């Protein structure tokens, strides 16, 4: 059993796809036309880190209620965690790609960490490898 995907509410499909592919180096798993429950057009867009089983379903906000939570899906807390093999390389590459980091890198018992914002404004932890125990 595994967690297939999580939904991330965004403002714009193409802007979000560019962010995840270019800045985070995710892969585009699917980008297919679809329809809302009441028949309006939408897209089914899934991205994920290379080799990962779990993806993010990028869903454009539909209506005022969803628009209010874009960038606030985790109530200003870190809600997503991206663990990488080389923290310093990933941190430098992401900064060069324009990713906004809201904390400086620091060492914690679970590895190096820095908090960044995604294209919608949600907070993520960029995590380095776990320390050897």
C-alpha cells in the first residue's frame, strides 16, 4: 500500500507545471483534459519527484472558497517535505531557479533543512539526507 497522490490547489496550471519541473526538477506524470462534476473543463495534472511513487495533483482553484486557500493549505505551517540526496546542490540550484527560501539552511537531528515557498505560497521543508545513526 502507498499514498498515490495529494492535491495542491494552485492559481494557474502552466505556471505551476513550470515551477515543479524547472525549479524542483519534478517529472510531469500526466496532463490530461478533464471536467468538473458539473461539466466545466479542467485539467488532470500530476507531477512527482523522479522515481517517487507519490505525486501531487495540481488543481486550479474553482470558486471563492478554494481561491482563499491557495498558498494557505497548511495554515502557514510547513506542509510538504522534499528530501534530497545532496542538500547543498539542491539548495543552490533551487535558489538559482528563483525559489524563495524563507529560512536559512540549518542542521537539525533529522538532517539539513531550509523552508521554501512553492509557486502558490505553501511552505515546504527542503531536507538533506538523514544523518547516519
